[in-house]
C-alpha cells in the first residue's frame, strides 16, 4: 500500500479485486479529472511563447505598477520606470491573492480527493469482508445441510440393512419350514403304505374271523387321516411358495433402495468433503437452472418407509404362515400318532379277545416289547434333551460372564441381565427335571426288562400265535415314523 499522498499512477503491493458495482479507478479515467479545476482563458489573443496552464487564471484588469510607498500613488504607464525584462511578461502575472487562493484550492481539492479515496477504500474493504463472510457462511451452511443429508441417508441405510437382514432371516426360516414340511409329507407315505398293507393282510383272514372289527375300522380311519393330513400339507406348501415369492419381491425392493442410497451417500459424502482447495472443482455454467429432481424429502422418506413397511408386512405374513405350518405339523403329527396308537390299541384288543391265555401272554409280551422300545426311545430322548441343554446353558453363562466386564456405569441390571439370570435358572431347573425323569425312565426300563424275561420264559412255546395280526400287521406298524420325523426334522 502506498503512503498517503502518493501519485495516482502508483501501484499497490497486491492488486485489489474489482466489482461491477465499484467506481473505476481514478488513475484510469482521464475524464474523471478533466475540467475538474476551473481556469480562465485570455480575453484577447496574444502572441506569447506559452500560455497559462490550468490552476491559473488571467488577471481581469490591466496590471499597474505597485506604488513605491504608501504616500506615493501608482505610476502611470508613461511614468513607469524602465524595466529590462520582456514587457510581455507583465500581462501574464497574477496577484498574490490569486496565488494564495490557488494554493488553498489545491489543498482543499487534495484533501477532498483523499477523503473520497479513503471512504471508497474503507467501504470497499468492508464490502469485501462482508461478502467474504457471507460466502463462507453460505458455504458452511451448505456443508452442514449436506452433512445432515448424509446422516439421513446413513440412518435409512441402517434401517434398510436391518430390515433386509430381518426379511432374509424370515425367508430362510420360511424356506427351512418348507423343507421340513416337504420331509414331513414324504414321511407320511410310509405310514400310509403300512396301514394299507395291514388292510390287505387282514383280508387273508378266513371264515368267521373275516369280521369288520374295531381294528379294521381304525385302520380305514388311519388311511383317511393320513390322506387328509397330506392334503393340508400340500395346500400349505403352495401358500409357502407364494409367500416366499412375496418375501423375495420385498427384499428386491429393499436391495434396490439400498443400492440407490449407497450411490447417493457416496455422491453427497464427496460433495460434503469438497473444499475451495479441492481438486476437480470447476465451473458448470447454468447447472443451477437444471432441476432433475423427481422427489421431495417427504416423498423420499416415504418411499423408503413404504418399502420397509411392505417388508414388515410380508415378514409378518411369513411369520404367520410359519406359525400355521408349525401348528399344522404338530396337529398332523398328533393326529397320525393318535390314530396310530388307536389302531394299535384296537389290534391289541382284538388279539386279547381272540386269544387264550397263551395268546394273552404273547400279547403282553408284544406290549412289553413295544413299551421297552418306547421307553428306550424316551431315555434316548431325555439324554439328548439334557445334552441339548448344555449348549444353551453355556451360552447363557458365557453371556453373563462377558457382561460382568462392562465398564463403569455400563454394568446395568437391564432387561437382558435379568433375562439371562432367569434363563440360567430355567435351564438348570429343566436339566434337574430331565435328570429326575431319566432316573425314573431307567428304573422303568429295568422293570420292563425284568418283566420281558419272565414273559419270554412263559412264551417259549407260543411263537406261532396270531401270526397275521401280531406278526405281520403289528410288525409293520413298528416302523411308524417318530414325532420329530413327522414334523420334518431329520
């Protein structure tokens, strides 16, 4: 910056930006100072070697010689003293007052010019600062809005990701239920064939034994029950297939939405991180007049919310279908097992009615063998149940142990903590109850084994009794699927 009073052609240490609203620089406008200072031309033409320049004016009266003293009046031209200089110079002289006035005018004009320049300089500096602050504020506000937008996208991304995980889990669970239902449907073919084979074998009875007894009635009922259960399973398989298609459609919409939001997140995050010194920034004239938007914040959020709501609806429908299938599997399993047991009872009753004491002993032996088989299965099931409880107990206790390492105030007796303690207590109670029942079952098994030994000694000569009902029919019915297989478990 030049010192105060420098010439108008002086250059500044660094250039100042100009604006269309500012006045142009004084040094560049010749018209700005042309005729700025008034001057007067000579009233008559003289052949002078030079003319008075600006800032000076010609005397309006004919110059006279100054008096020699206060008492001596001015001399007339005829009485002028001889002067050796060029006489023409007498017509270009100014008075002392003119000289002082011209200097004062110069001073005032200089001060006025400096004040104007100073005001302009101060106003310009203030304007530059205000515009710079406003520009930075607008840019900071835009960056803040971009940050909020990025946060909104992150929030909805997390919601969509959570919902995608939920719908995928629900779809996988429904697919697993479908596989179980298919396996359960396949398992019903064996009992159906067994029941039909029993009917065919009983047609080989002769004479009066060809009666329509309770065993045959229950066998026919068993065939109808199994076929009815198969029909229900097929209908639910179709329902599961339809629901799986709906689940995958909702999942596809969520995945497409999350893909779009990932792209938007990448773009907005890049825009948020752009700075005035960033690479890749440039002019894009007219881009602010392009409006390619197809949504507003409300419709944007509503679109994702609708997708999530649709997914939740399909998830709820899928969970309902799963519950229906689970209930169906349990109901059909109980119906078939109930009918199976009922047919066995009818066979046993029929054998009891038609056999003598020898046959009665054989019947008791068959029941004992059946009961031993069931008891062994029960024992194995109890052992397996106890073994299965070990892993959940370990998980619950491990969770409790890990949660004891939470720092400071995070050691909160929250719902999870209370539920974990209850879970450990419940699993301990379950294991104790199962162990108690295992002891009872093993005692029962020992008792059955002892009874079986006594019956086998008595029935050593009774091997061929009731061959059709007991050996063929009841022999086939021992292969009836267990309850886990009837509900789709392998």
